[in-house]
């Protein structure tokens, strides 16, 4: 087996490679760049699971970054157990052929309790007094302590939220090199999220993202130079491109106005009661899963959503098969937005009664993905909250606005222009002009074995 590194540059598409990415521009001049047709859904956990299993979501079961658990009657986002991916992983196949084969998963998702020998992933400490402390999880467990002794505490608050910046991506890259030097794994999978932040905030507006492009370009250059020196085979790829958007679709508000949502009022604030809802949506970028408890309203729900501006596809169970997303975890109806639109999770009709988590970075409580977490209402308010924290007082970091029109970039749709498709960059041609997501597995396998 050949030593191989797969560097996932989140959000990279061919239209971004140029003046502000001088290393990547030079690098691809004597390499082979192919685009990958976006899969449904073109979101992190689904695409990564397809890349490392060679299966579609209807087989591996990762139908989005989150979904509705019909048994628990809970919407669950950003879970971490690798057991959720219900297909053999590429390193498990390799291990059968070569017992000495080892794998390092550096921040690729579903990283906990996998069969990979080495893994590092975000994992905050949630304290009894309500505080959330930056931290990460590793296997073996001692690796976390070694990394944080060498590199400092994992900068969780720059990994996501209004403070997201290059520091977290740089930490991941440095941790990847540290782990490689210590263990020399055969296969390394490394996730570099930096472009995800600026592209969702600003879209492909070079006047605002040029500095971010230069930053990620330098991180990639350093990683490529390191692995070239190790004689490793190097693959650069992305999971999706991020297209400009200007129209949020408040799908749950529409369902509520048609009598489908169950709402609870707690302390004067509204909460979505998924288990009591006749139908509700789990929003995930440009895809939304609608779960229907009362089958008698299925036709009505389908009619309601089919006429919504910005909705490009309405997939019932039969139609989902064409897009390889027909799985028990999928919604009874799956929606895809058009190129300029995306789905919010918002379900309240009056901001005054929005739940407390709506104004906070709270990826596990929100019943859907919320890119508005990248924005901040007031630095002064955030500073005041931090002073309360340092003084030992309880506090809520409620600094996130409730204005979905701020978001300028999204992904998830299969209908993006090819210039926004994800990319694969390899030393050797792969034999196709444009790949589909399952092809990436075969390309990685050939890098390892041929």
C-alpha cells in the first residue's frame, strides 16, 4: 500500500483558483483537475461518507448533517459516532489486504469510535454550570493532550461561529503533521474548513474573500510540501462548491401557517415540538427533509411546498430513488432549493418569542442548520458576555442575529454551474471529464494500491 494523503479543502471550486491562490494555480498547472458532479445532498457529512464508502446515502444512511430520529422523536444534528455510517469504510477494506495498514482521520466527520487507528475531532467540554469549554477528542486519548501541549488548546470558537477564522484550520493542519510524524499512517484524511466560513457569509465575492483565499492557499501549500517530502501520494478535493444565494425559504413557517407544526411555549418563548407535529421540516442548507406523522396530510403538504418560490425539487419516496437518498432516515418528502435559495429552520412568526437558542451558537439544540451563526449582532454585547464569563457569572452568549438575508452563499443543490462543482486534483488522470461522488472512493483506492 502506498502512503496517501487526502486533503479536503471545503468549498473549493475551480472558479476560486487563480489570482488569490497562487500556490494552487501553480500546482494544478502540471496536475489533473476534474470536477465532481454535486450529489444530493451536497453537504459535509453525506459527501464525506460517500467518498470513503463508495456508496450513496440510500446505502450508508447519512442523508444529511442531521435528521429526525423517529424513535426518540428528536432532531439530531452533528452526531459523531462512526457507527452511524452503515457501510464498510475504505480503510477497513485496505486493512483486510494489509494488516499493517493504518489510518489517520483529522477532523473528517463521524470520527468517534471508528476503526481508524488515529483520529482527532472537535469535542467541547460541557460543564455543570452551563459553560462550554474549547476542547477536542482523540484516539488514542493521549494524543489530544500531546497535541494541545504542542499546539495550544484547540481553538473551538474559531472553528465555527462569528469568530471563525484561519486559526482553527491552521491548528488542524499542524495537528495532522504532528500525528503523521508520530505514527506515519498509510492513509491520512484531513479536513480544512476555512473557506466554508467566508463563502457562506459573502458568497464568491472576491473583494471580501481574497484574504481568506490567500490564507487557505498557504496552509495547503505547507501541507503539500510536507507530504511531498515524505514521498506520499497527494489528493486535493472538496465536497461541494458554494454558490451565491439571496433568498431564504422559511419552510417551517409555511408549514406552521398551514396548521402542520406542534409548538410549545416555555417561559414565554416558542419551541418546535417535532413529535407533536403533523409535518415539519429539517432544514440543511439547500435541502430540507419533511417528516410527516399524519399520513392523511401528505398530499396537502406536497401541494403546499410545490408552489413555494425557490423550491426546485419535491421528492416523494419514489422520486428519492433517482437521487439515491431513499433511506429510512430521509424525510417522507425531500426538498431541494434552486441555485439562489436555501432553507432556514425558523419556525416562529414573531422574533420576540424566538427560542433562546436562536440567538446563540447552538448547533445541537437547533432543529436545523443555521448559517446565521457566522454573524454577530454586536461586538460590544459579546464583550459584555465574556466579562460575565470571566467574572464567574452564568451567561448566555446571545449575540446571533435573526436575519437570514445576511447569508450570501450556500450548497446542497445538484443544480450548480460546473464552475461551482467540487474538484479533485491528482497527479495522474482518472479517465473521466466529470466524476460522480462514488467515483472518488475508486480514485483513493487506486492511489493506495496501484
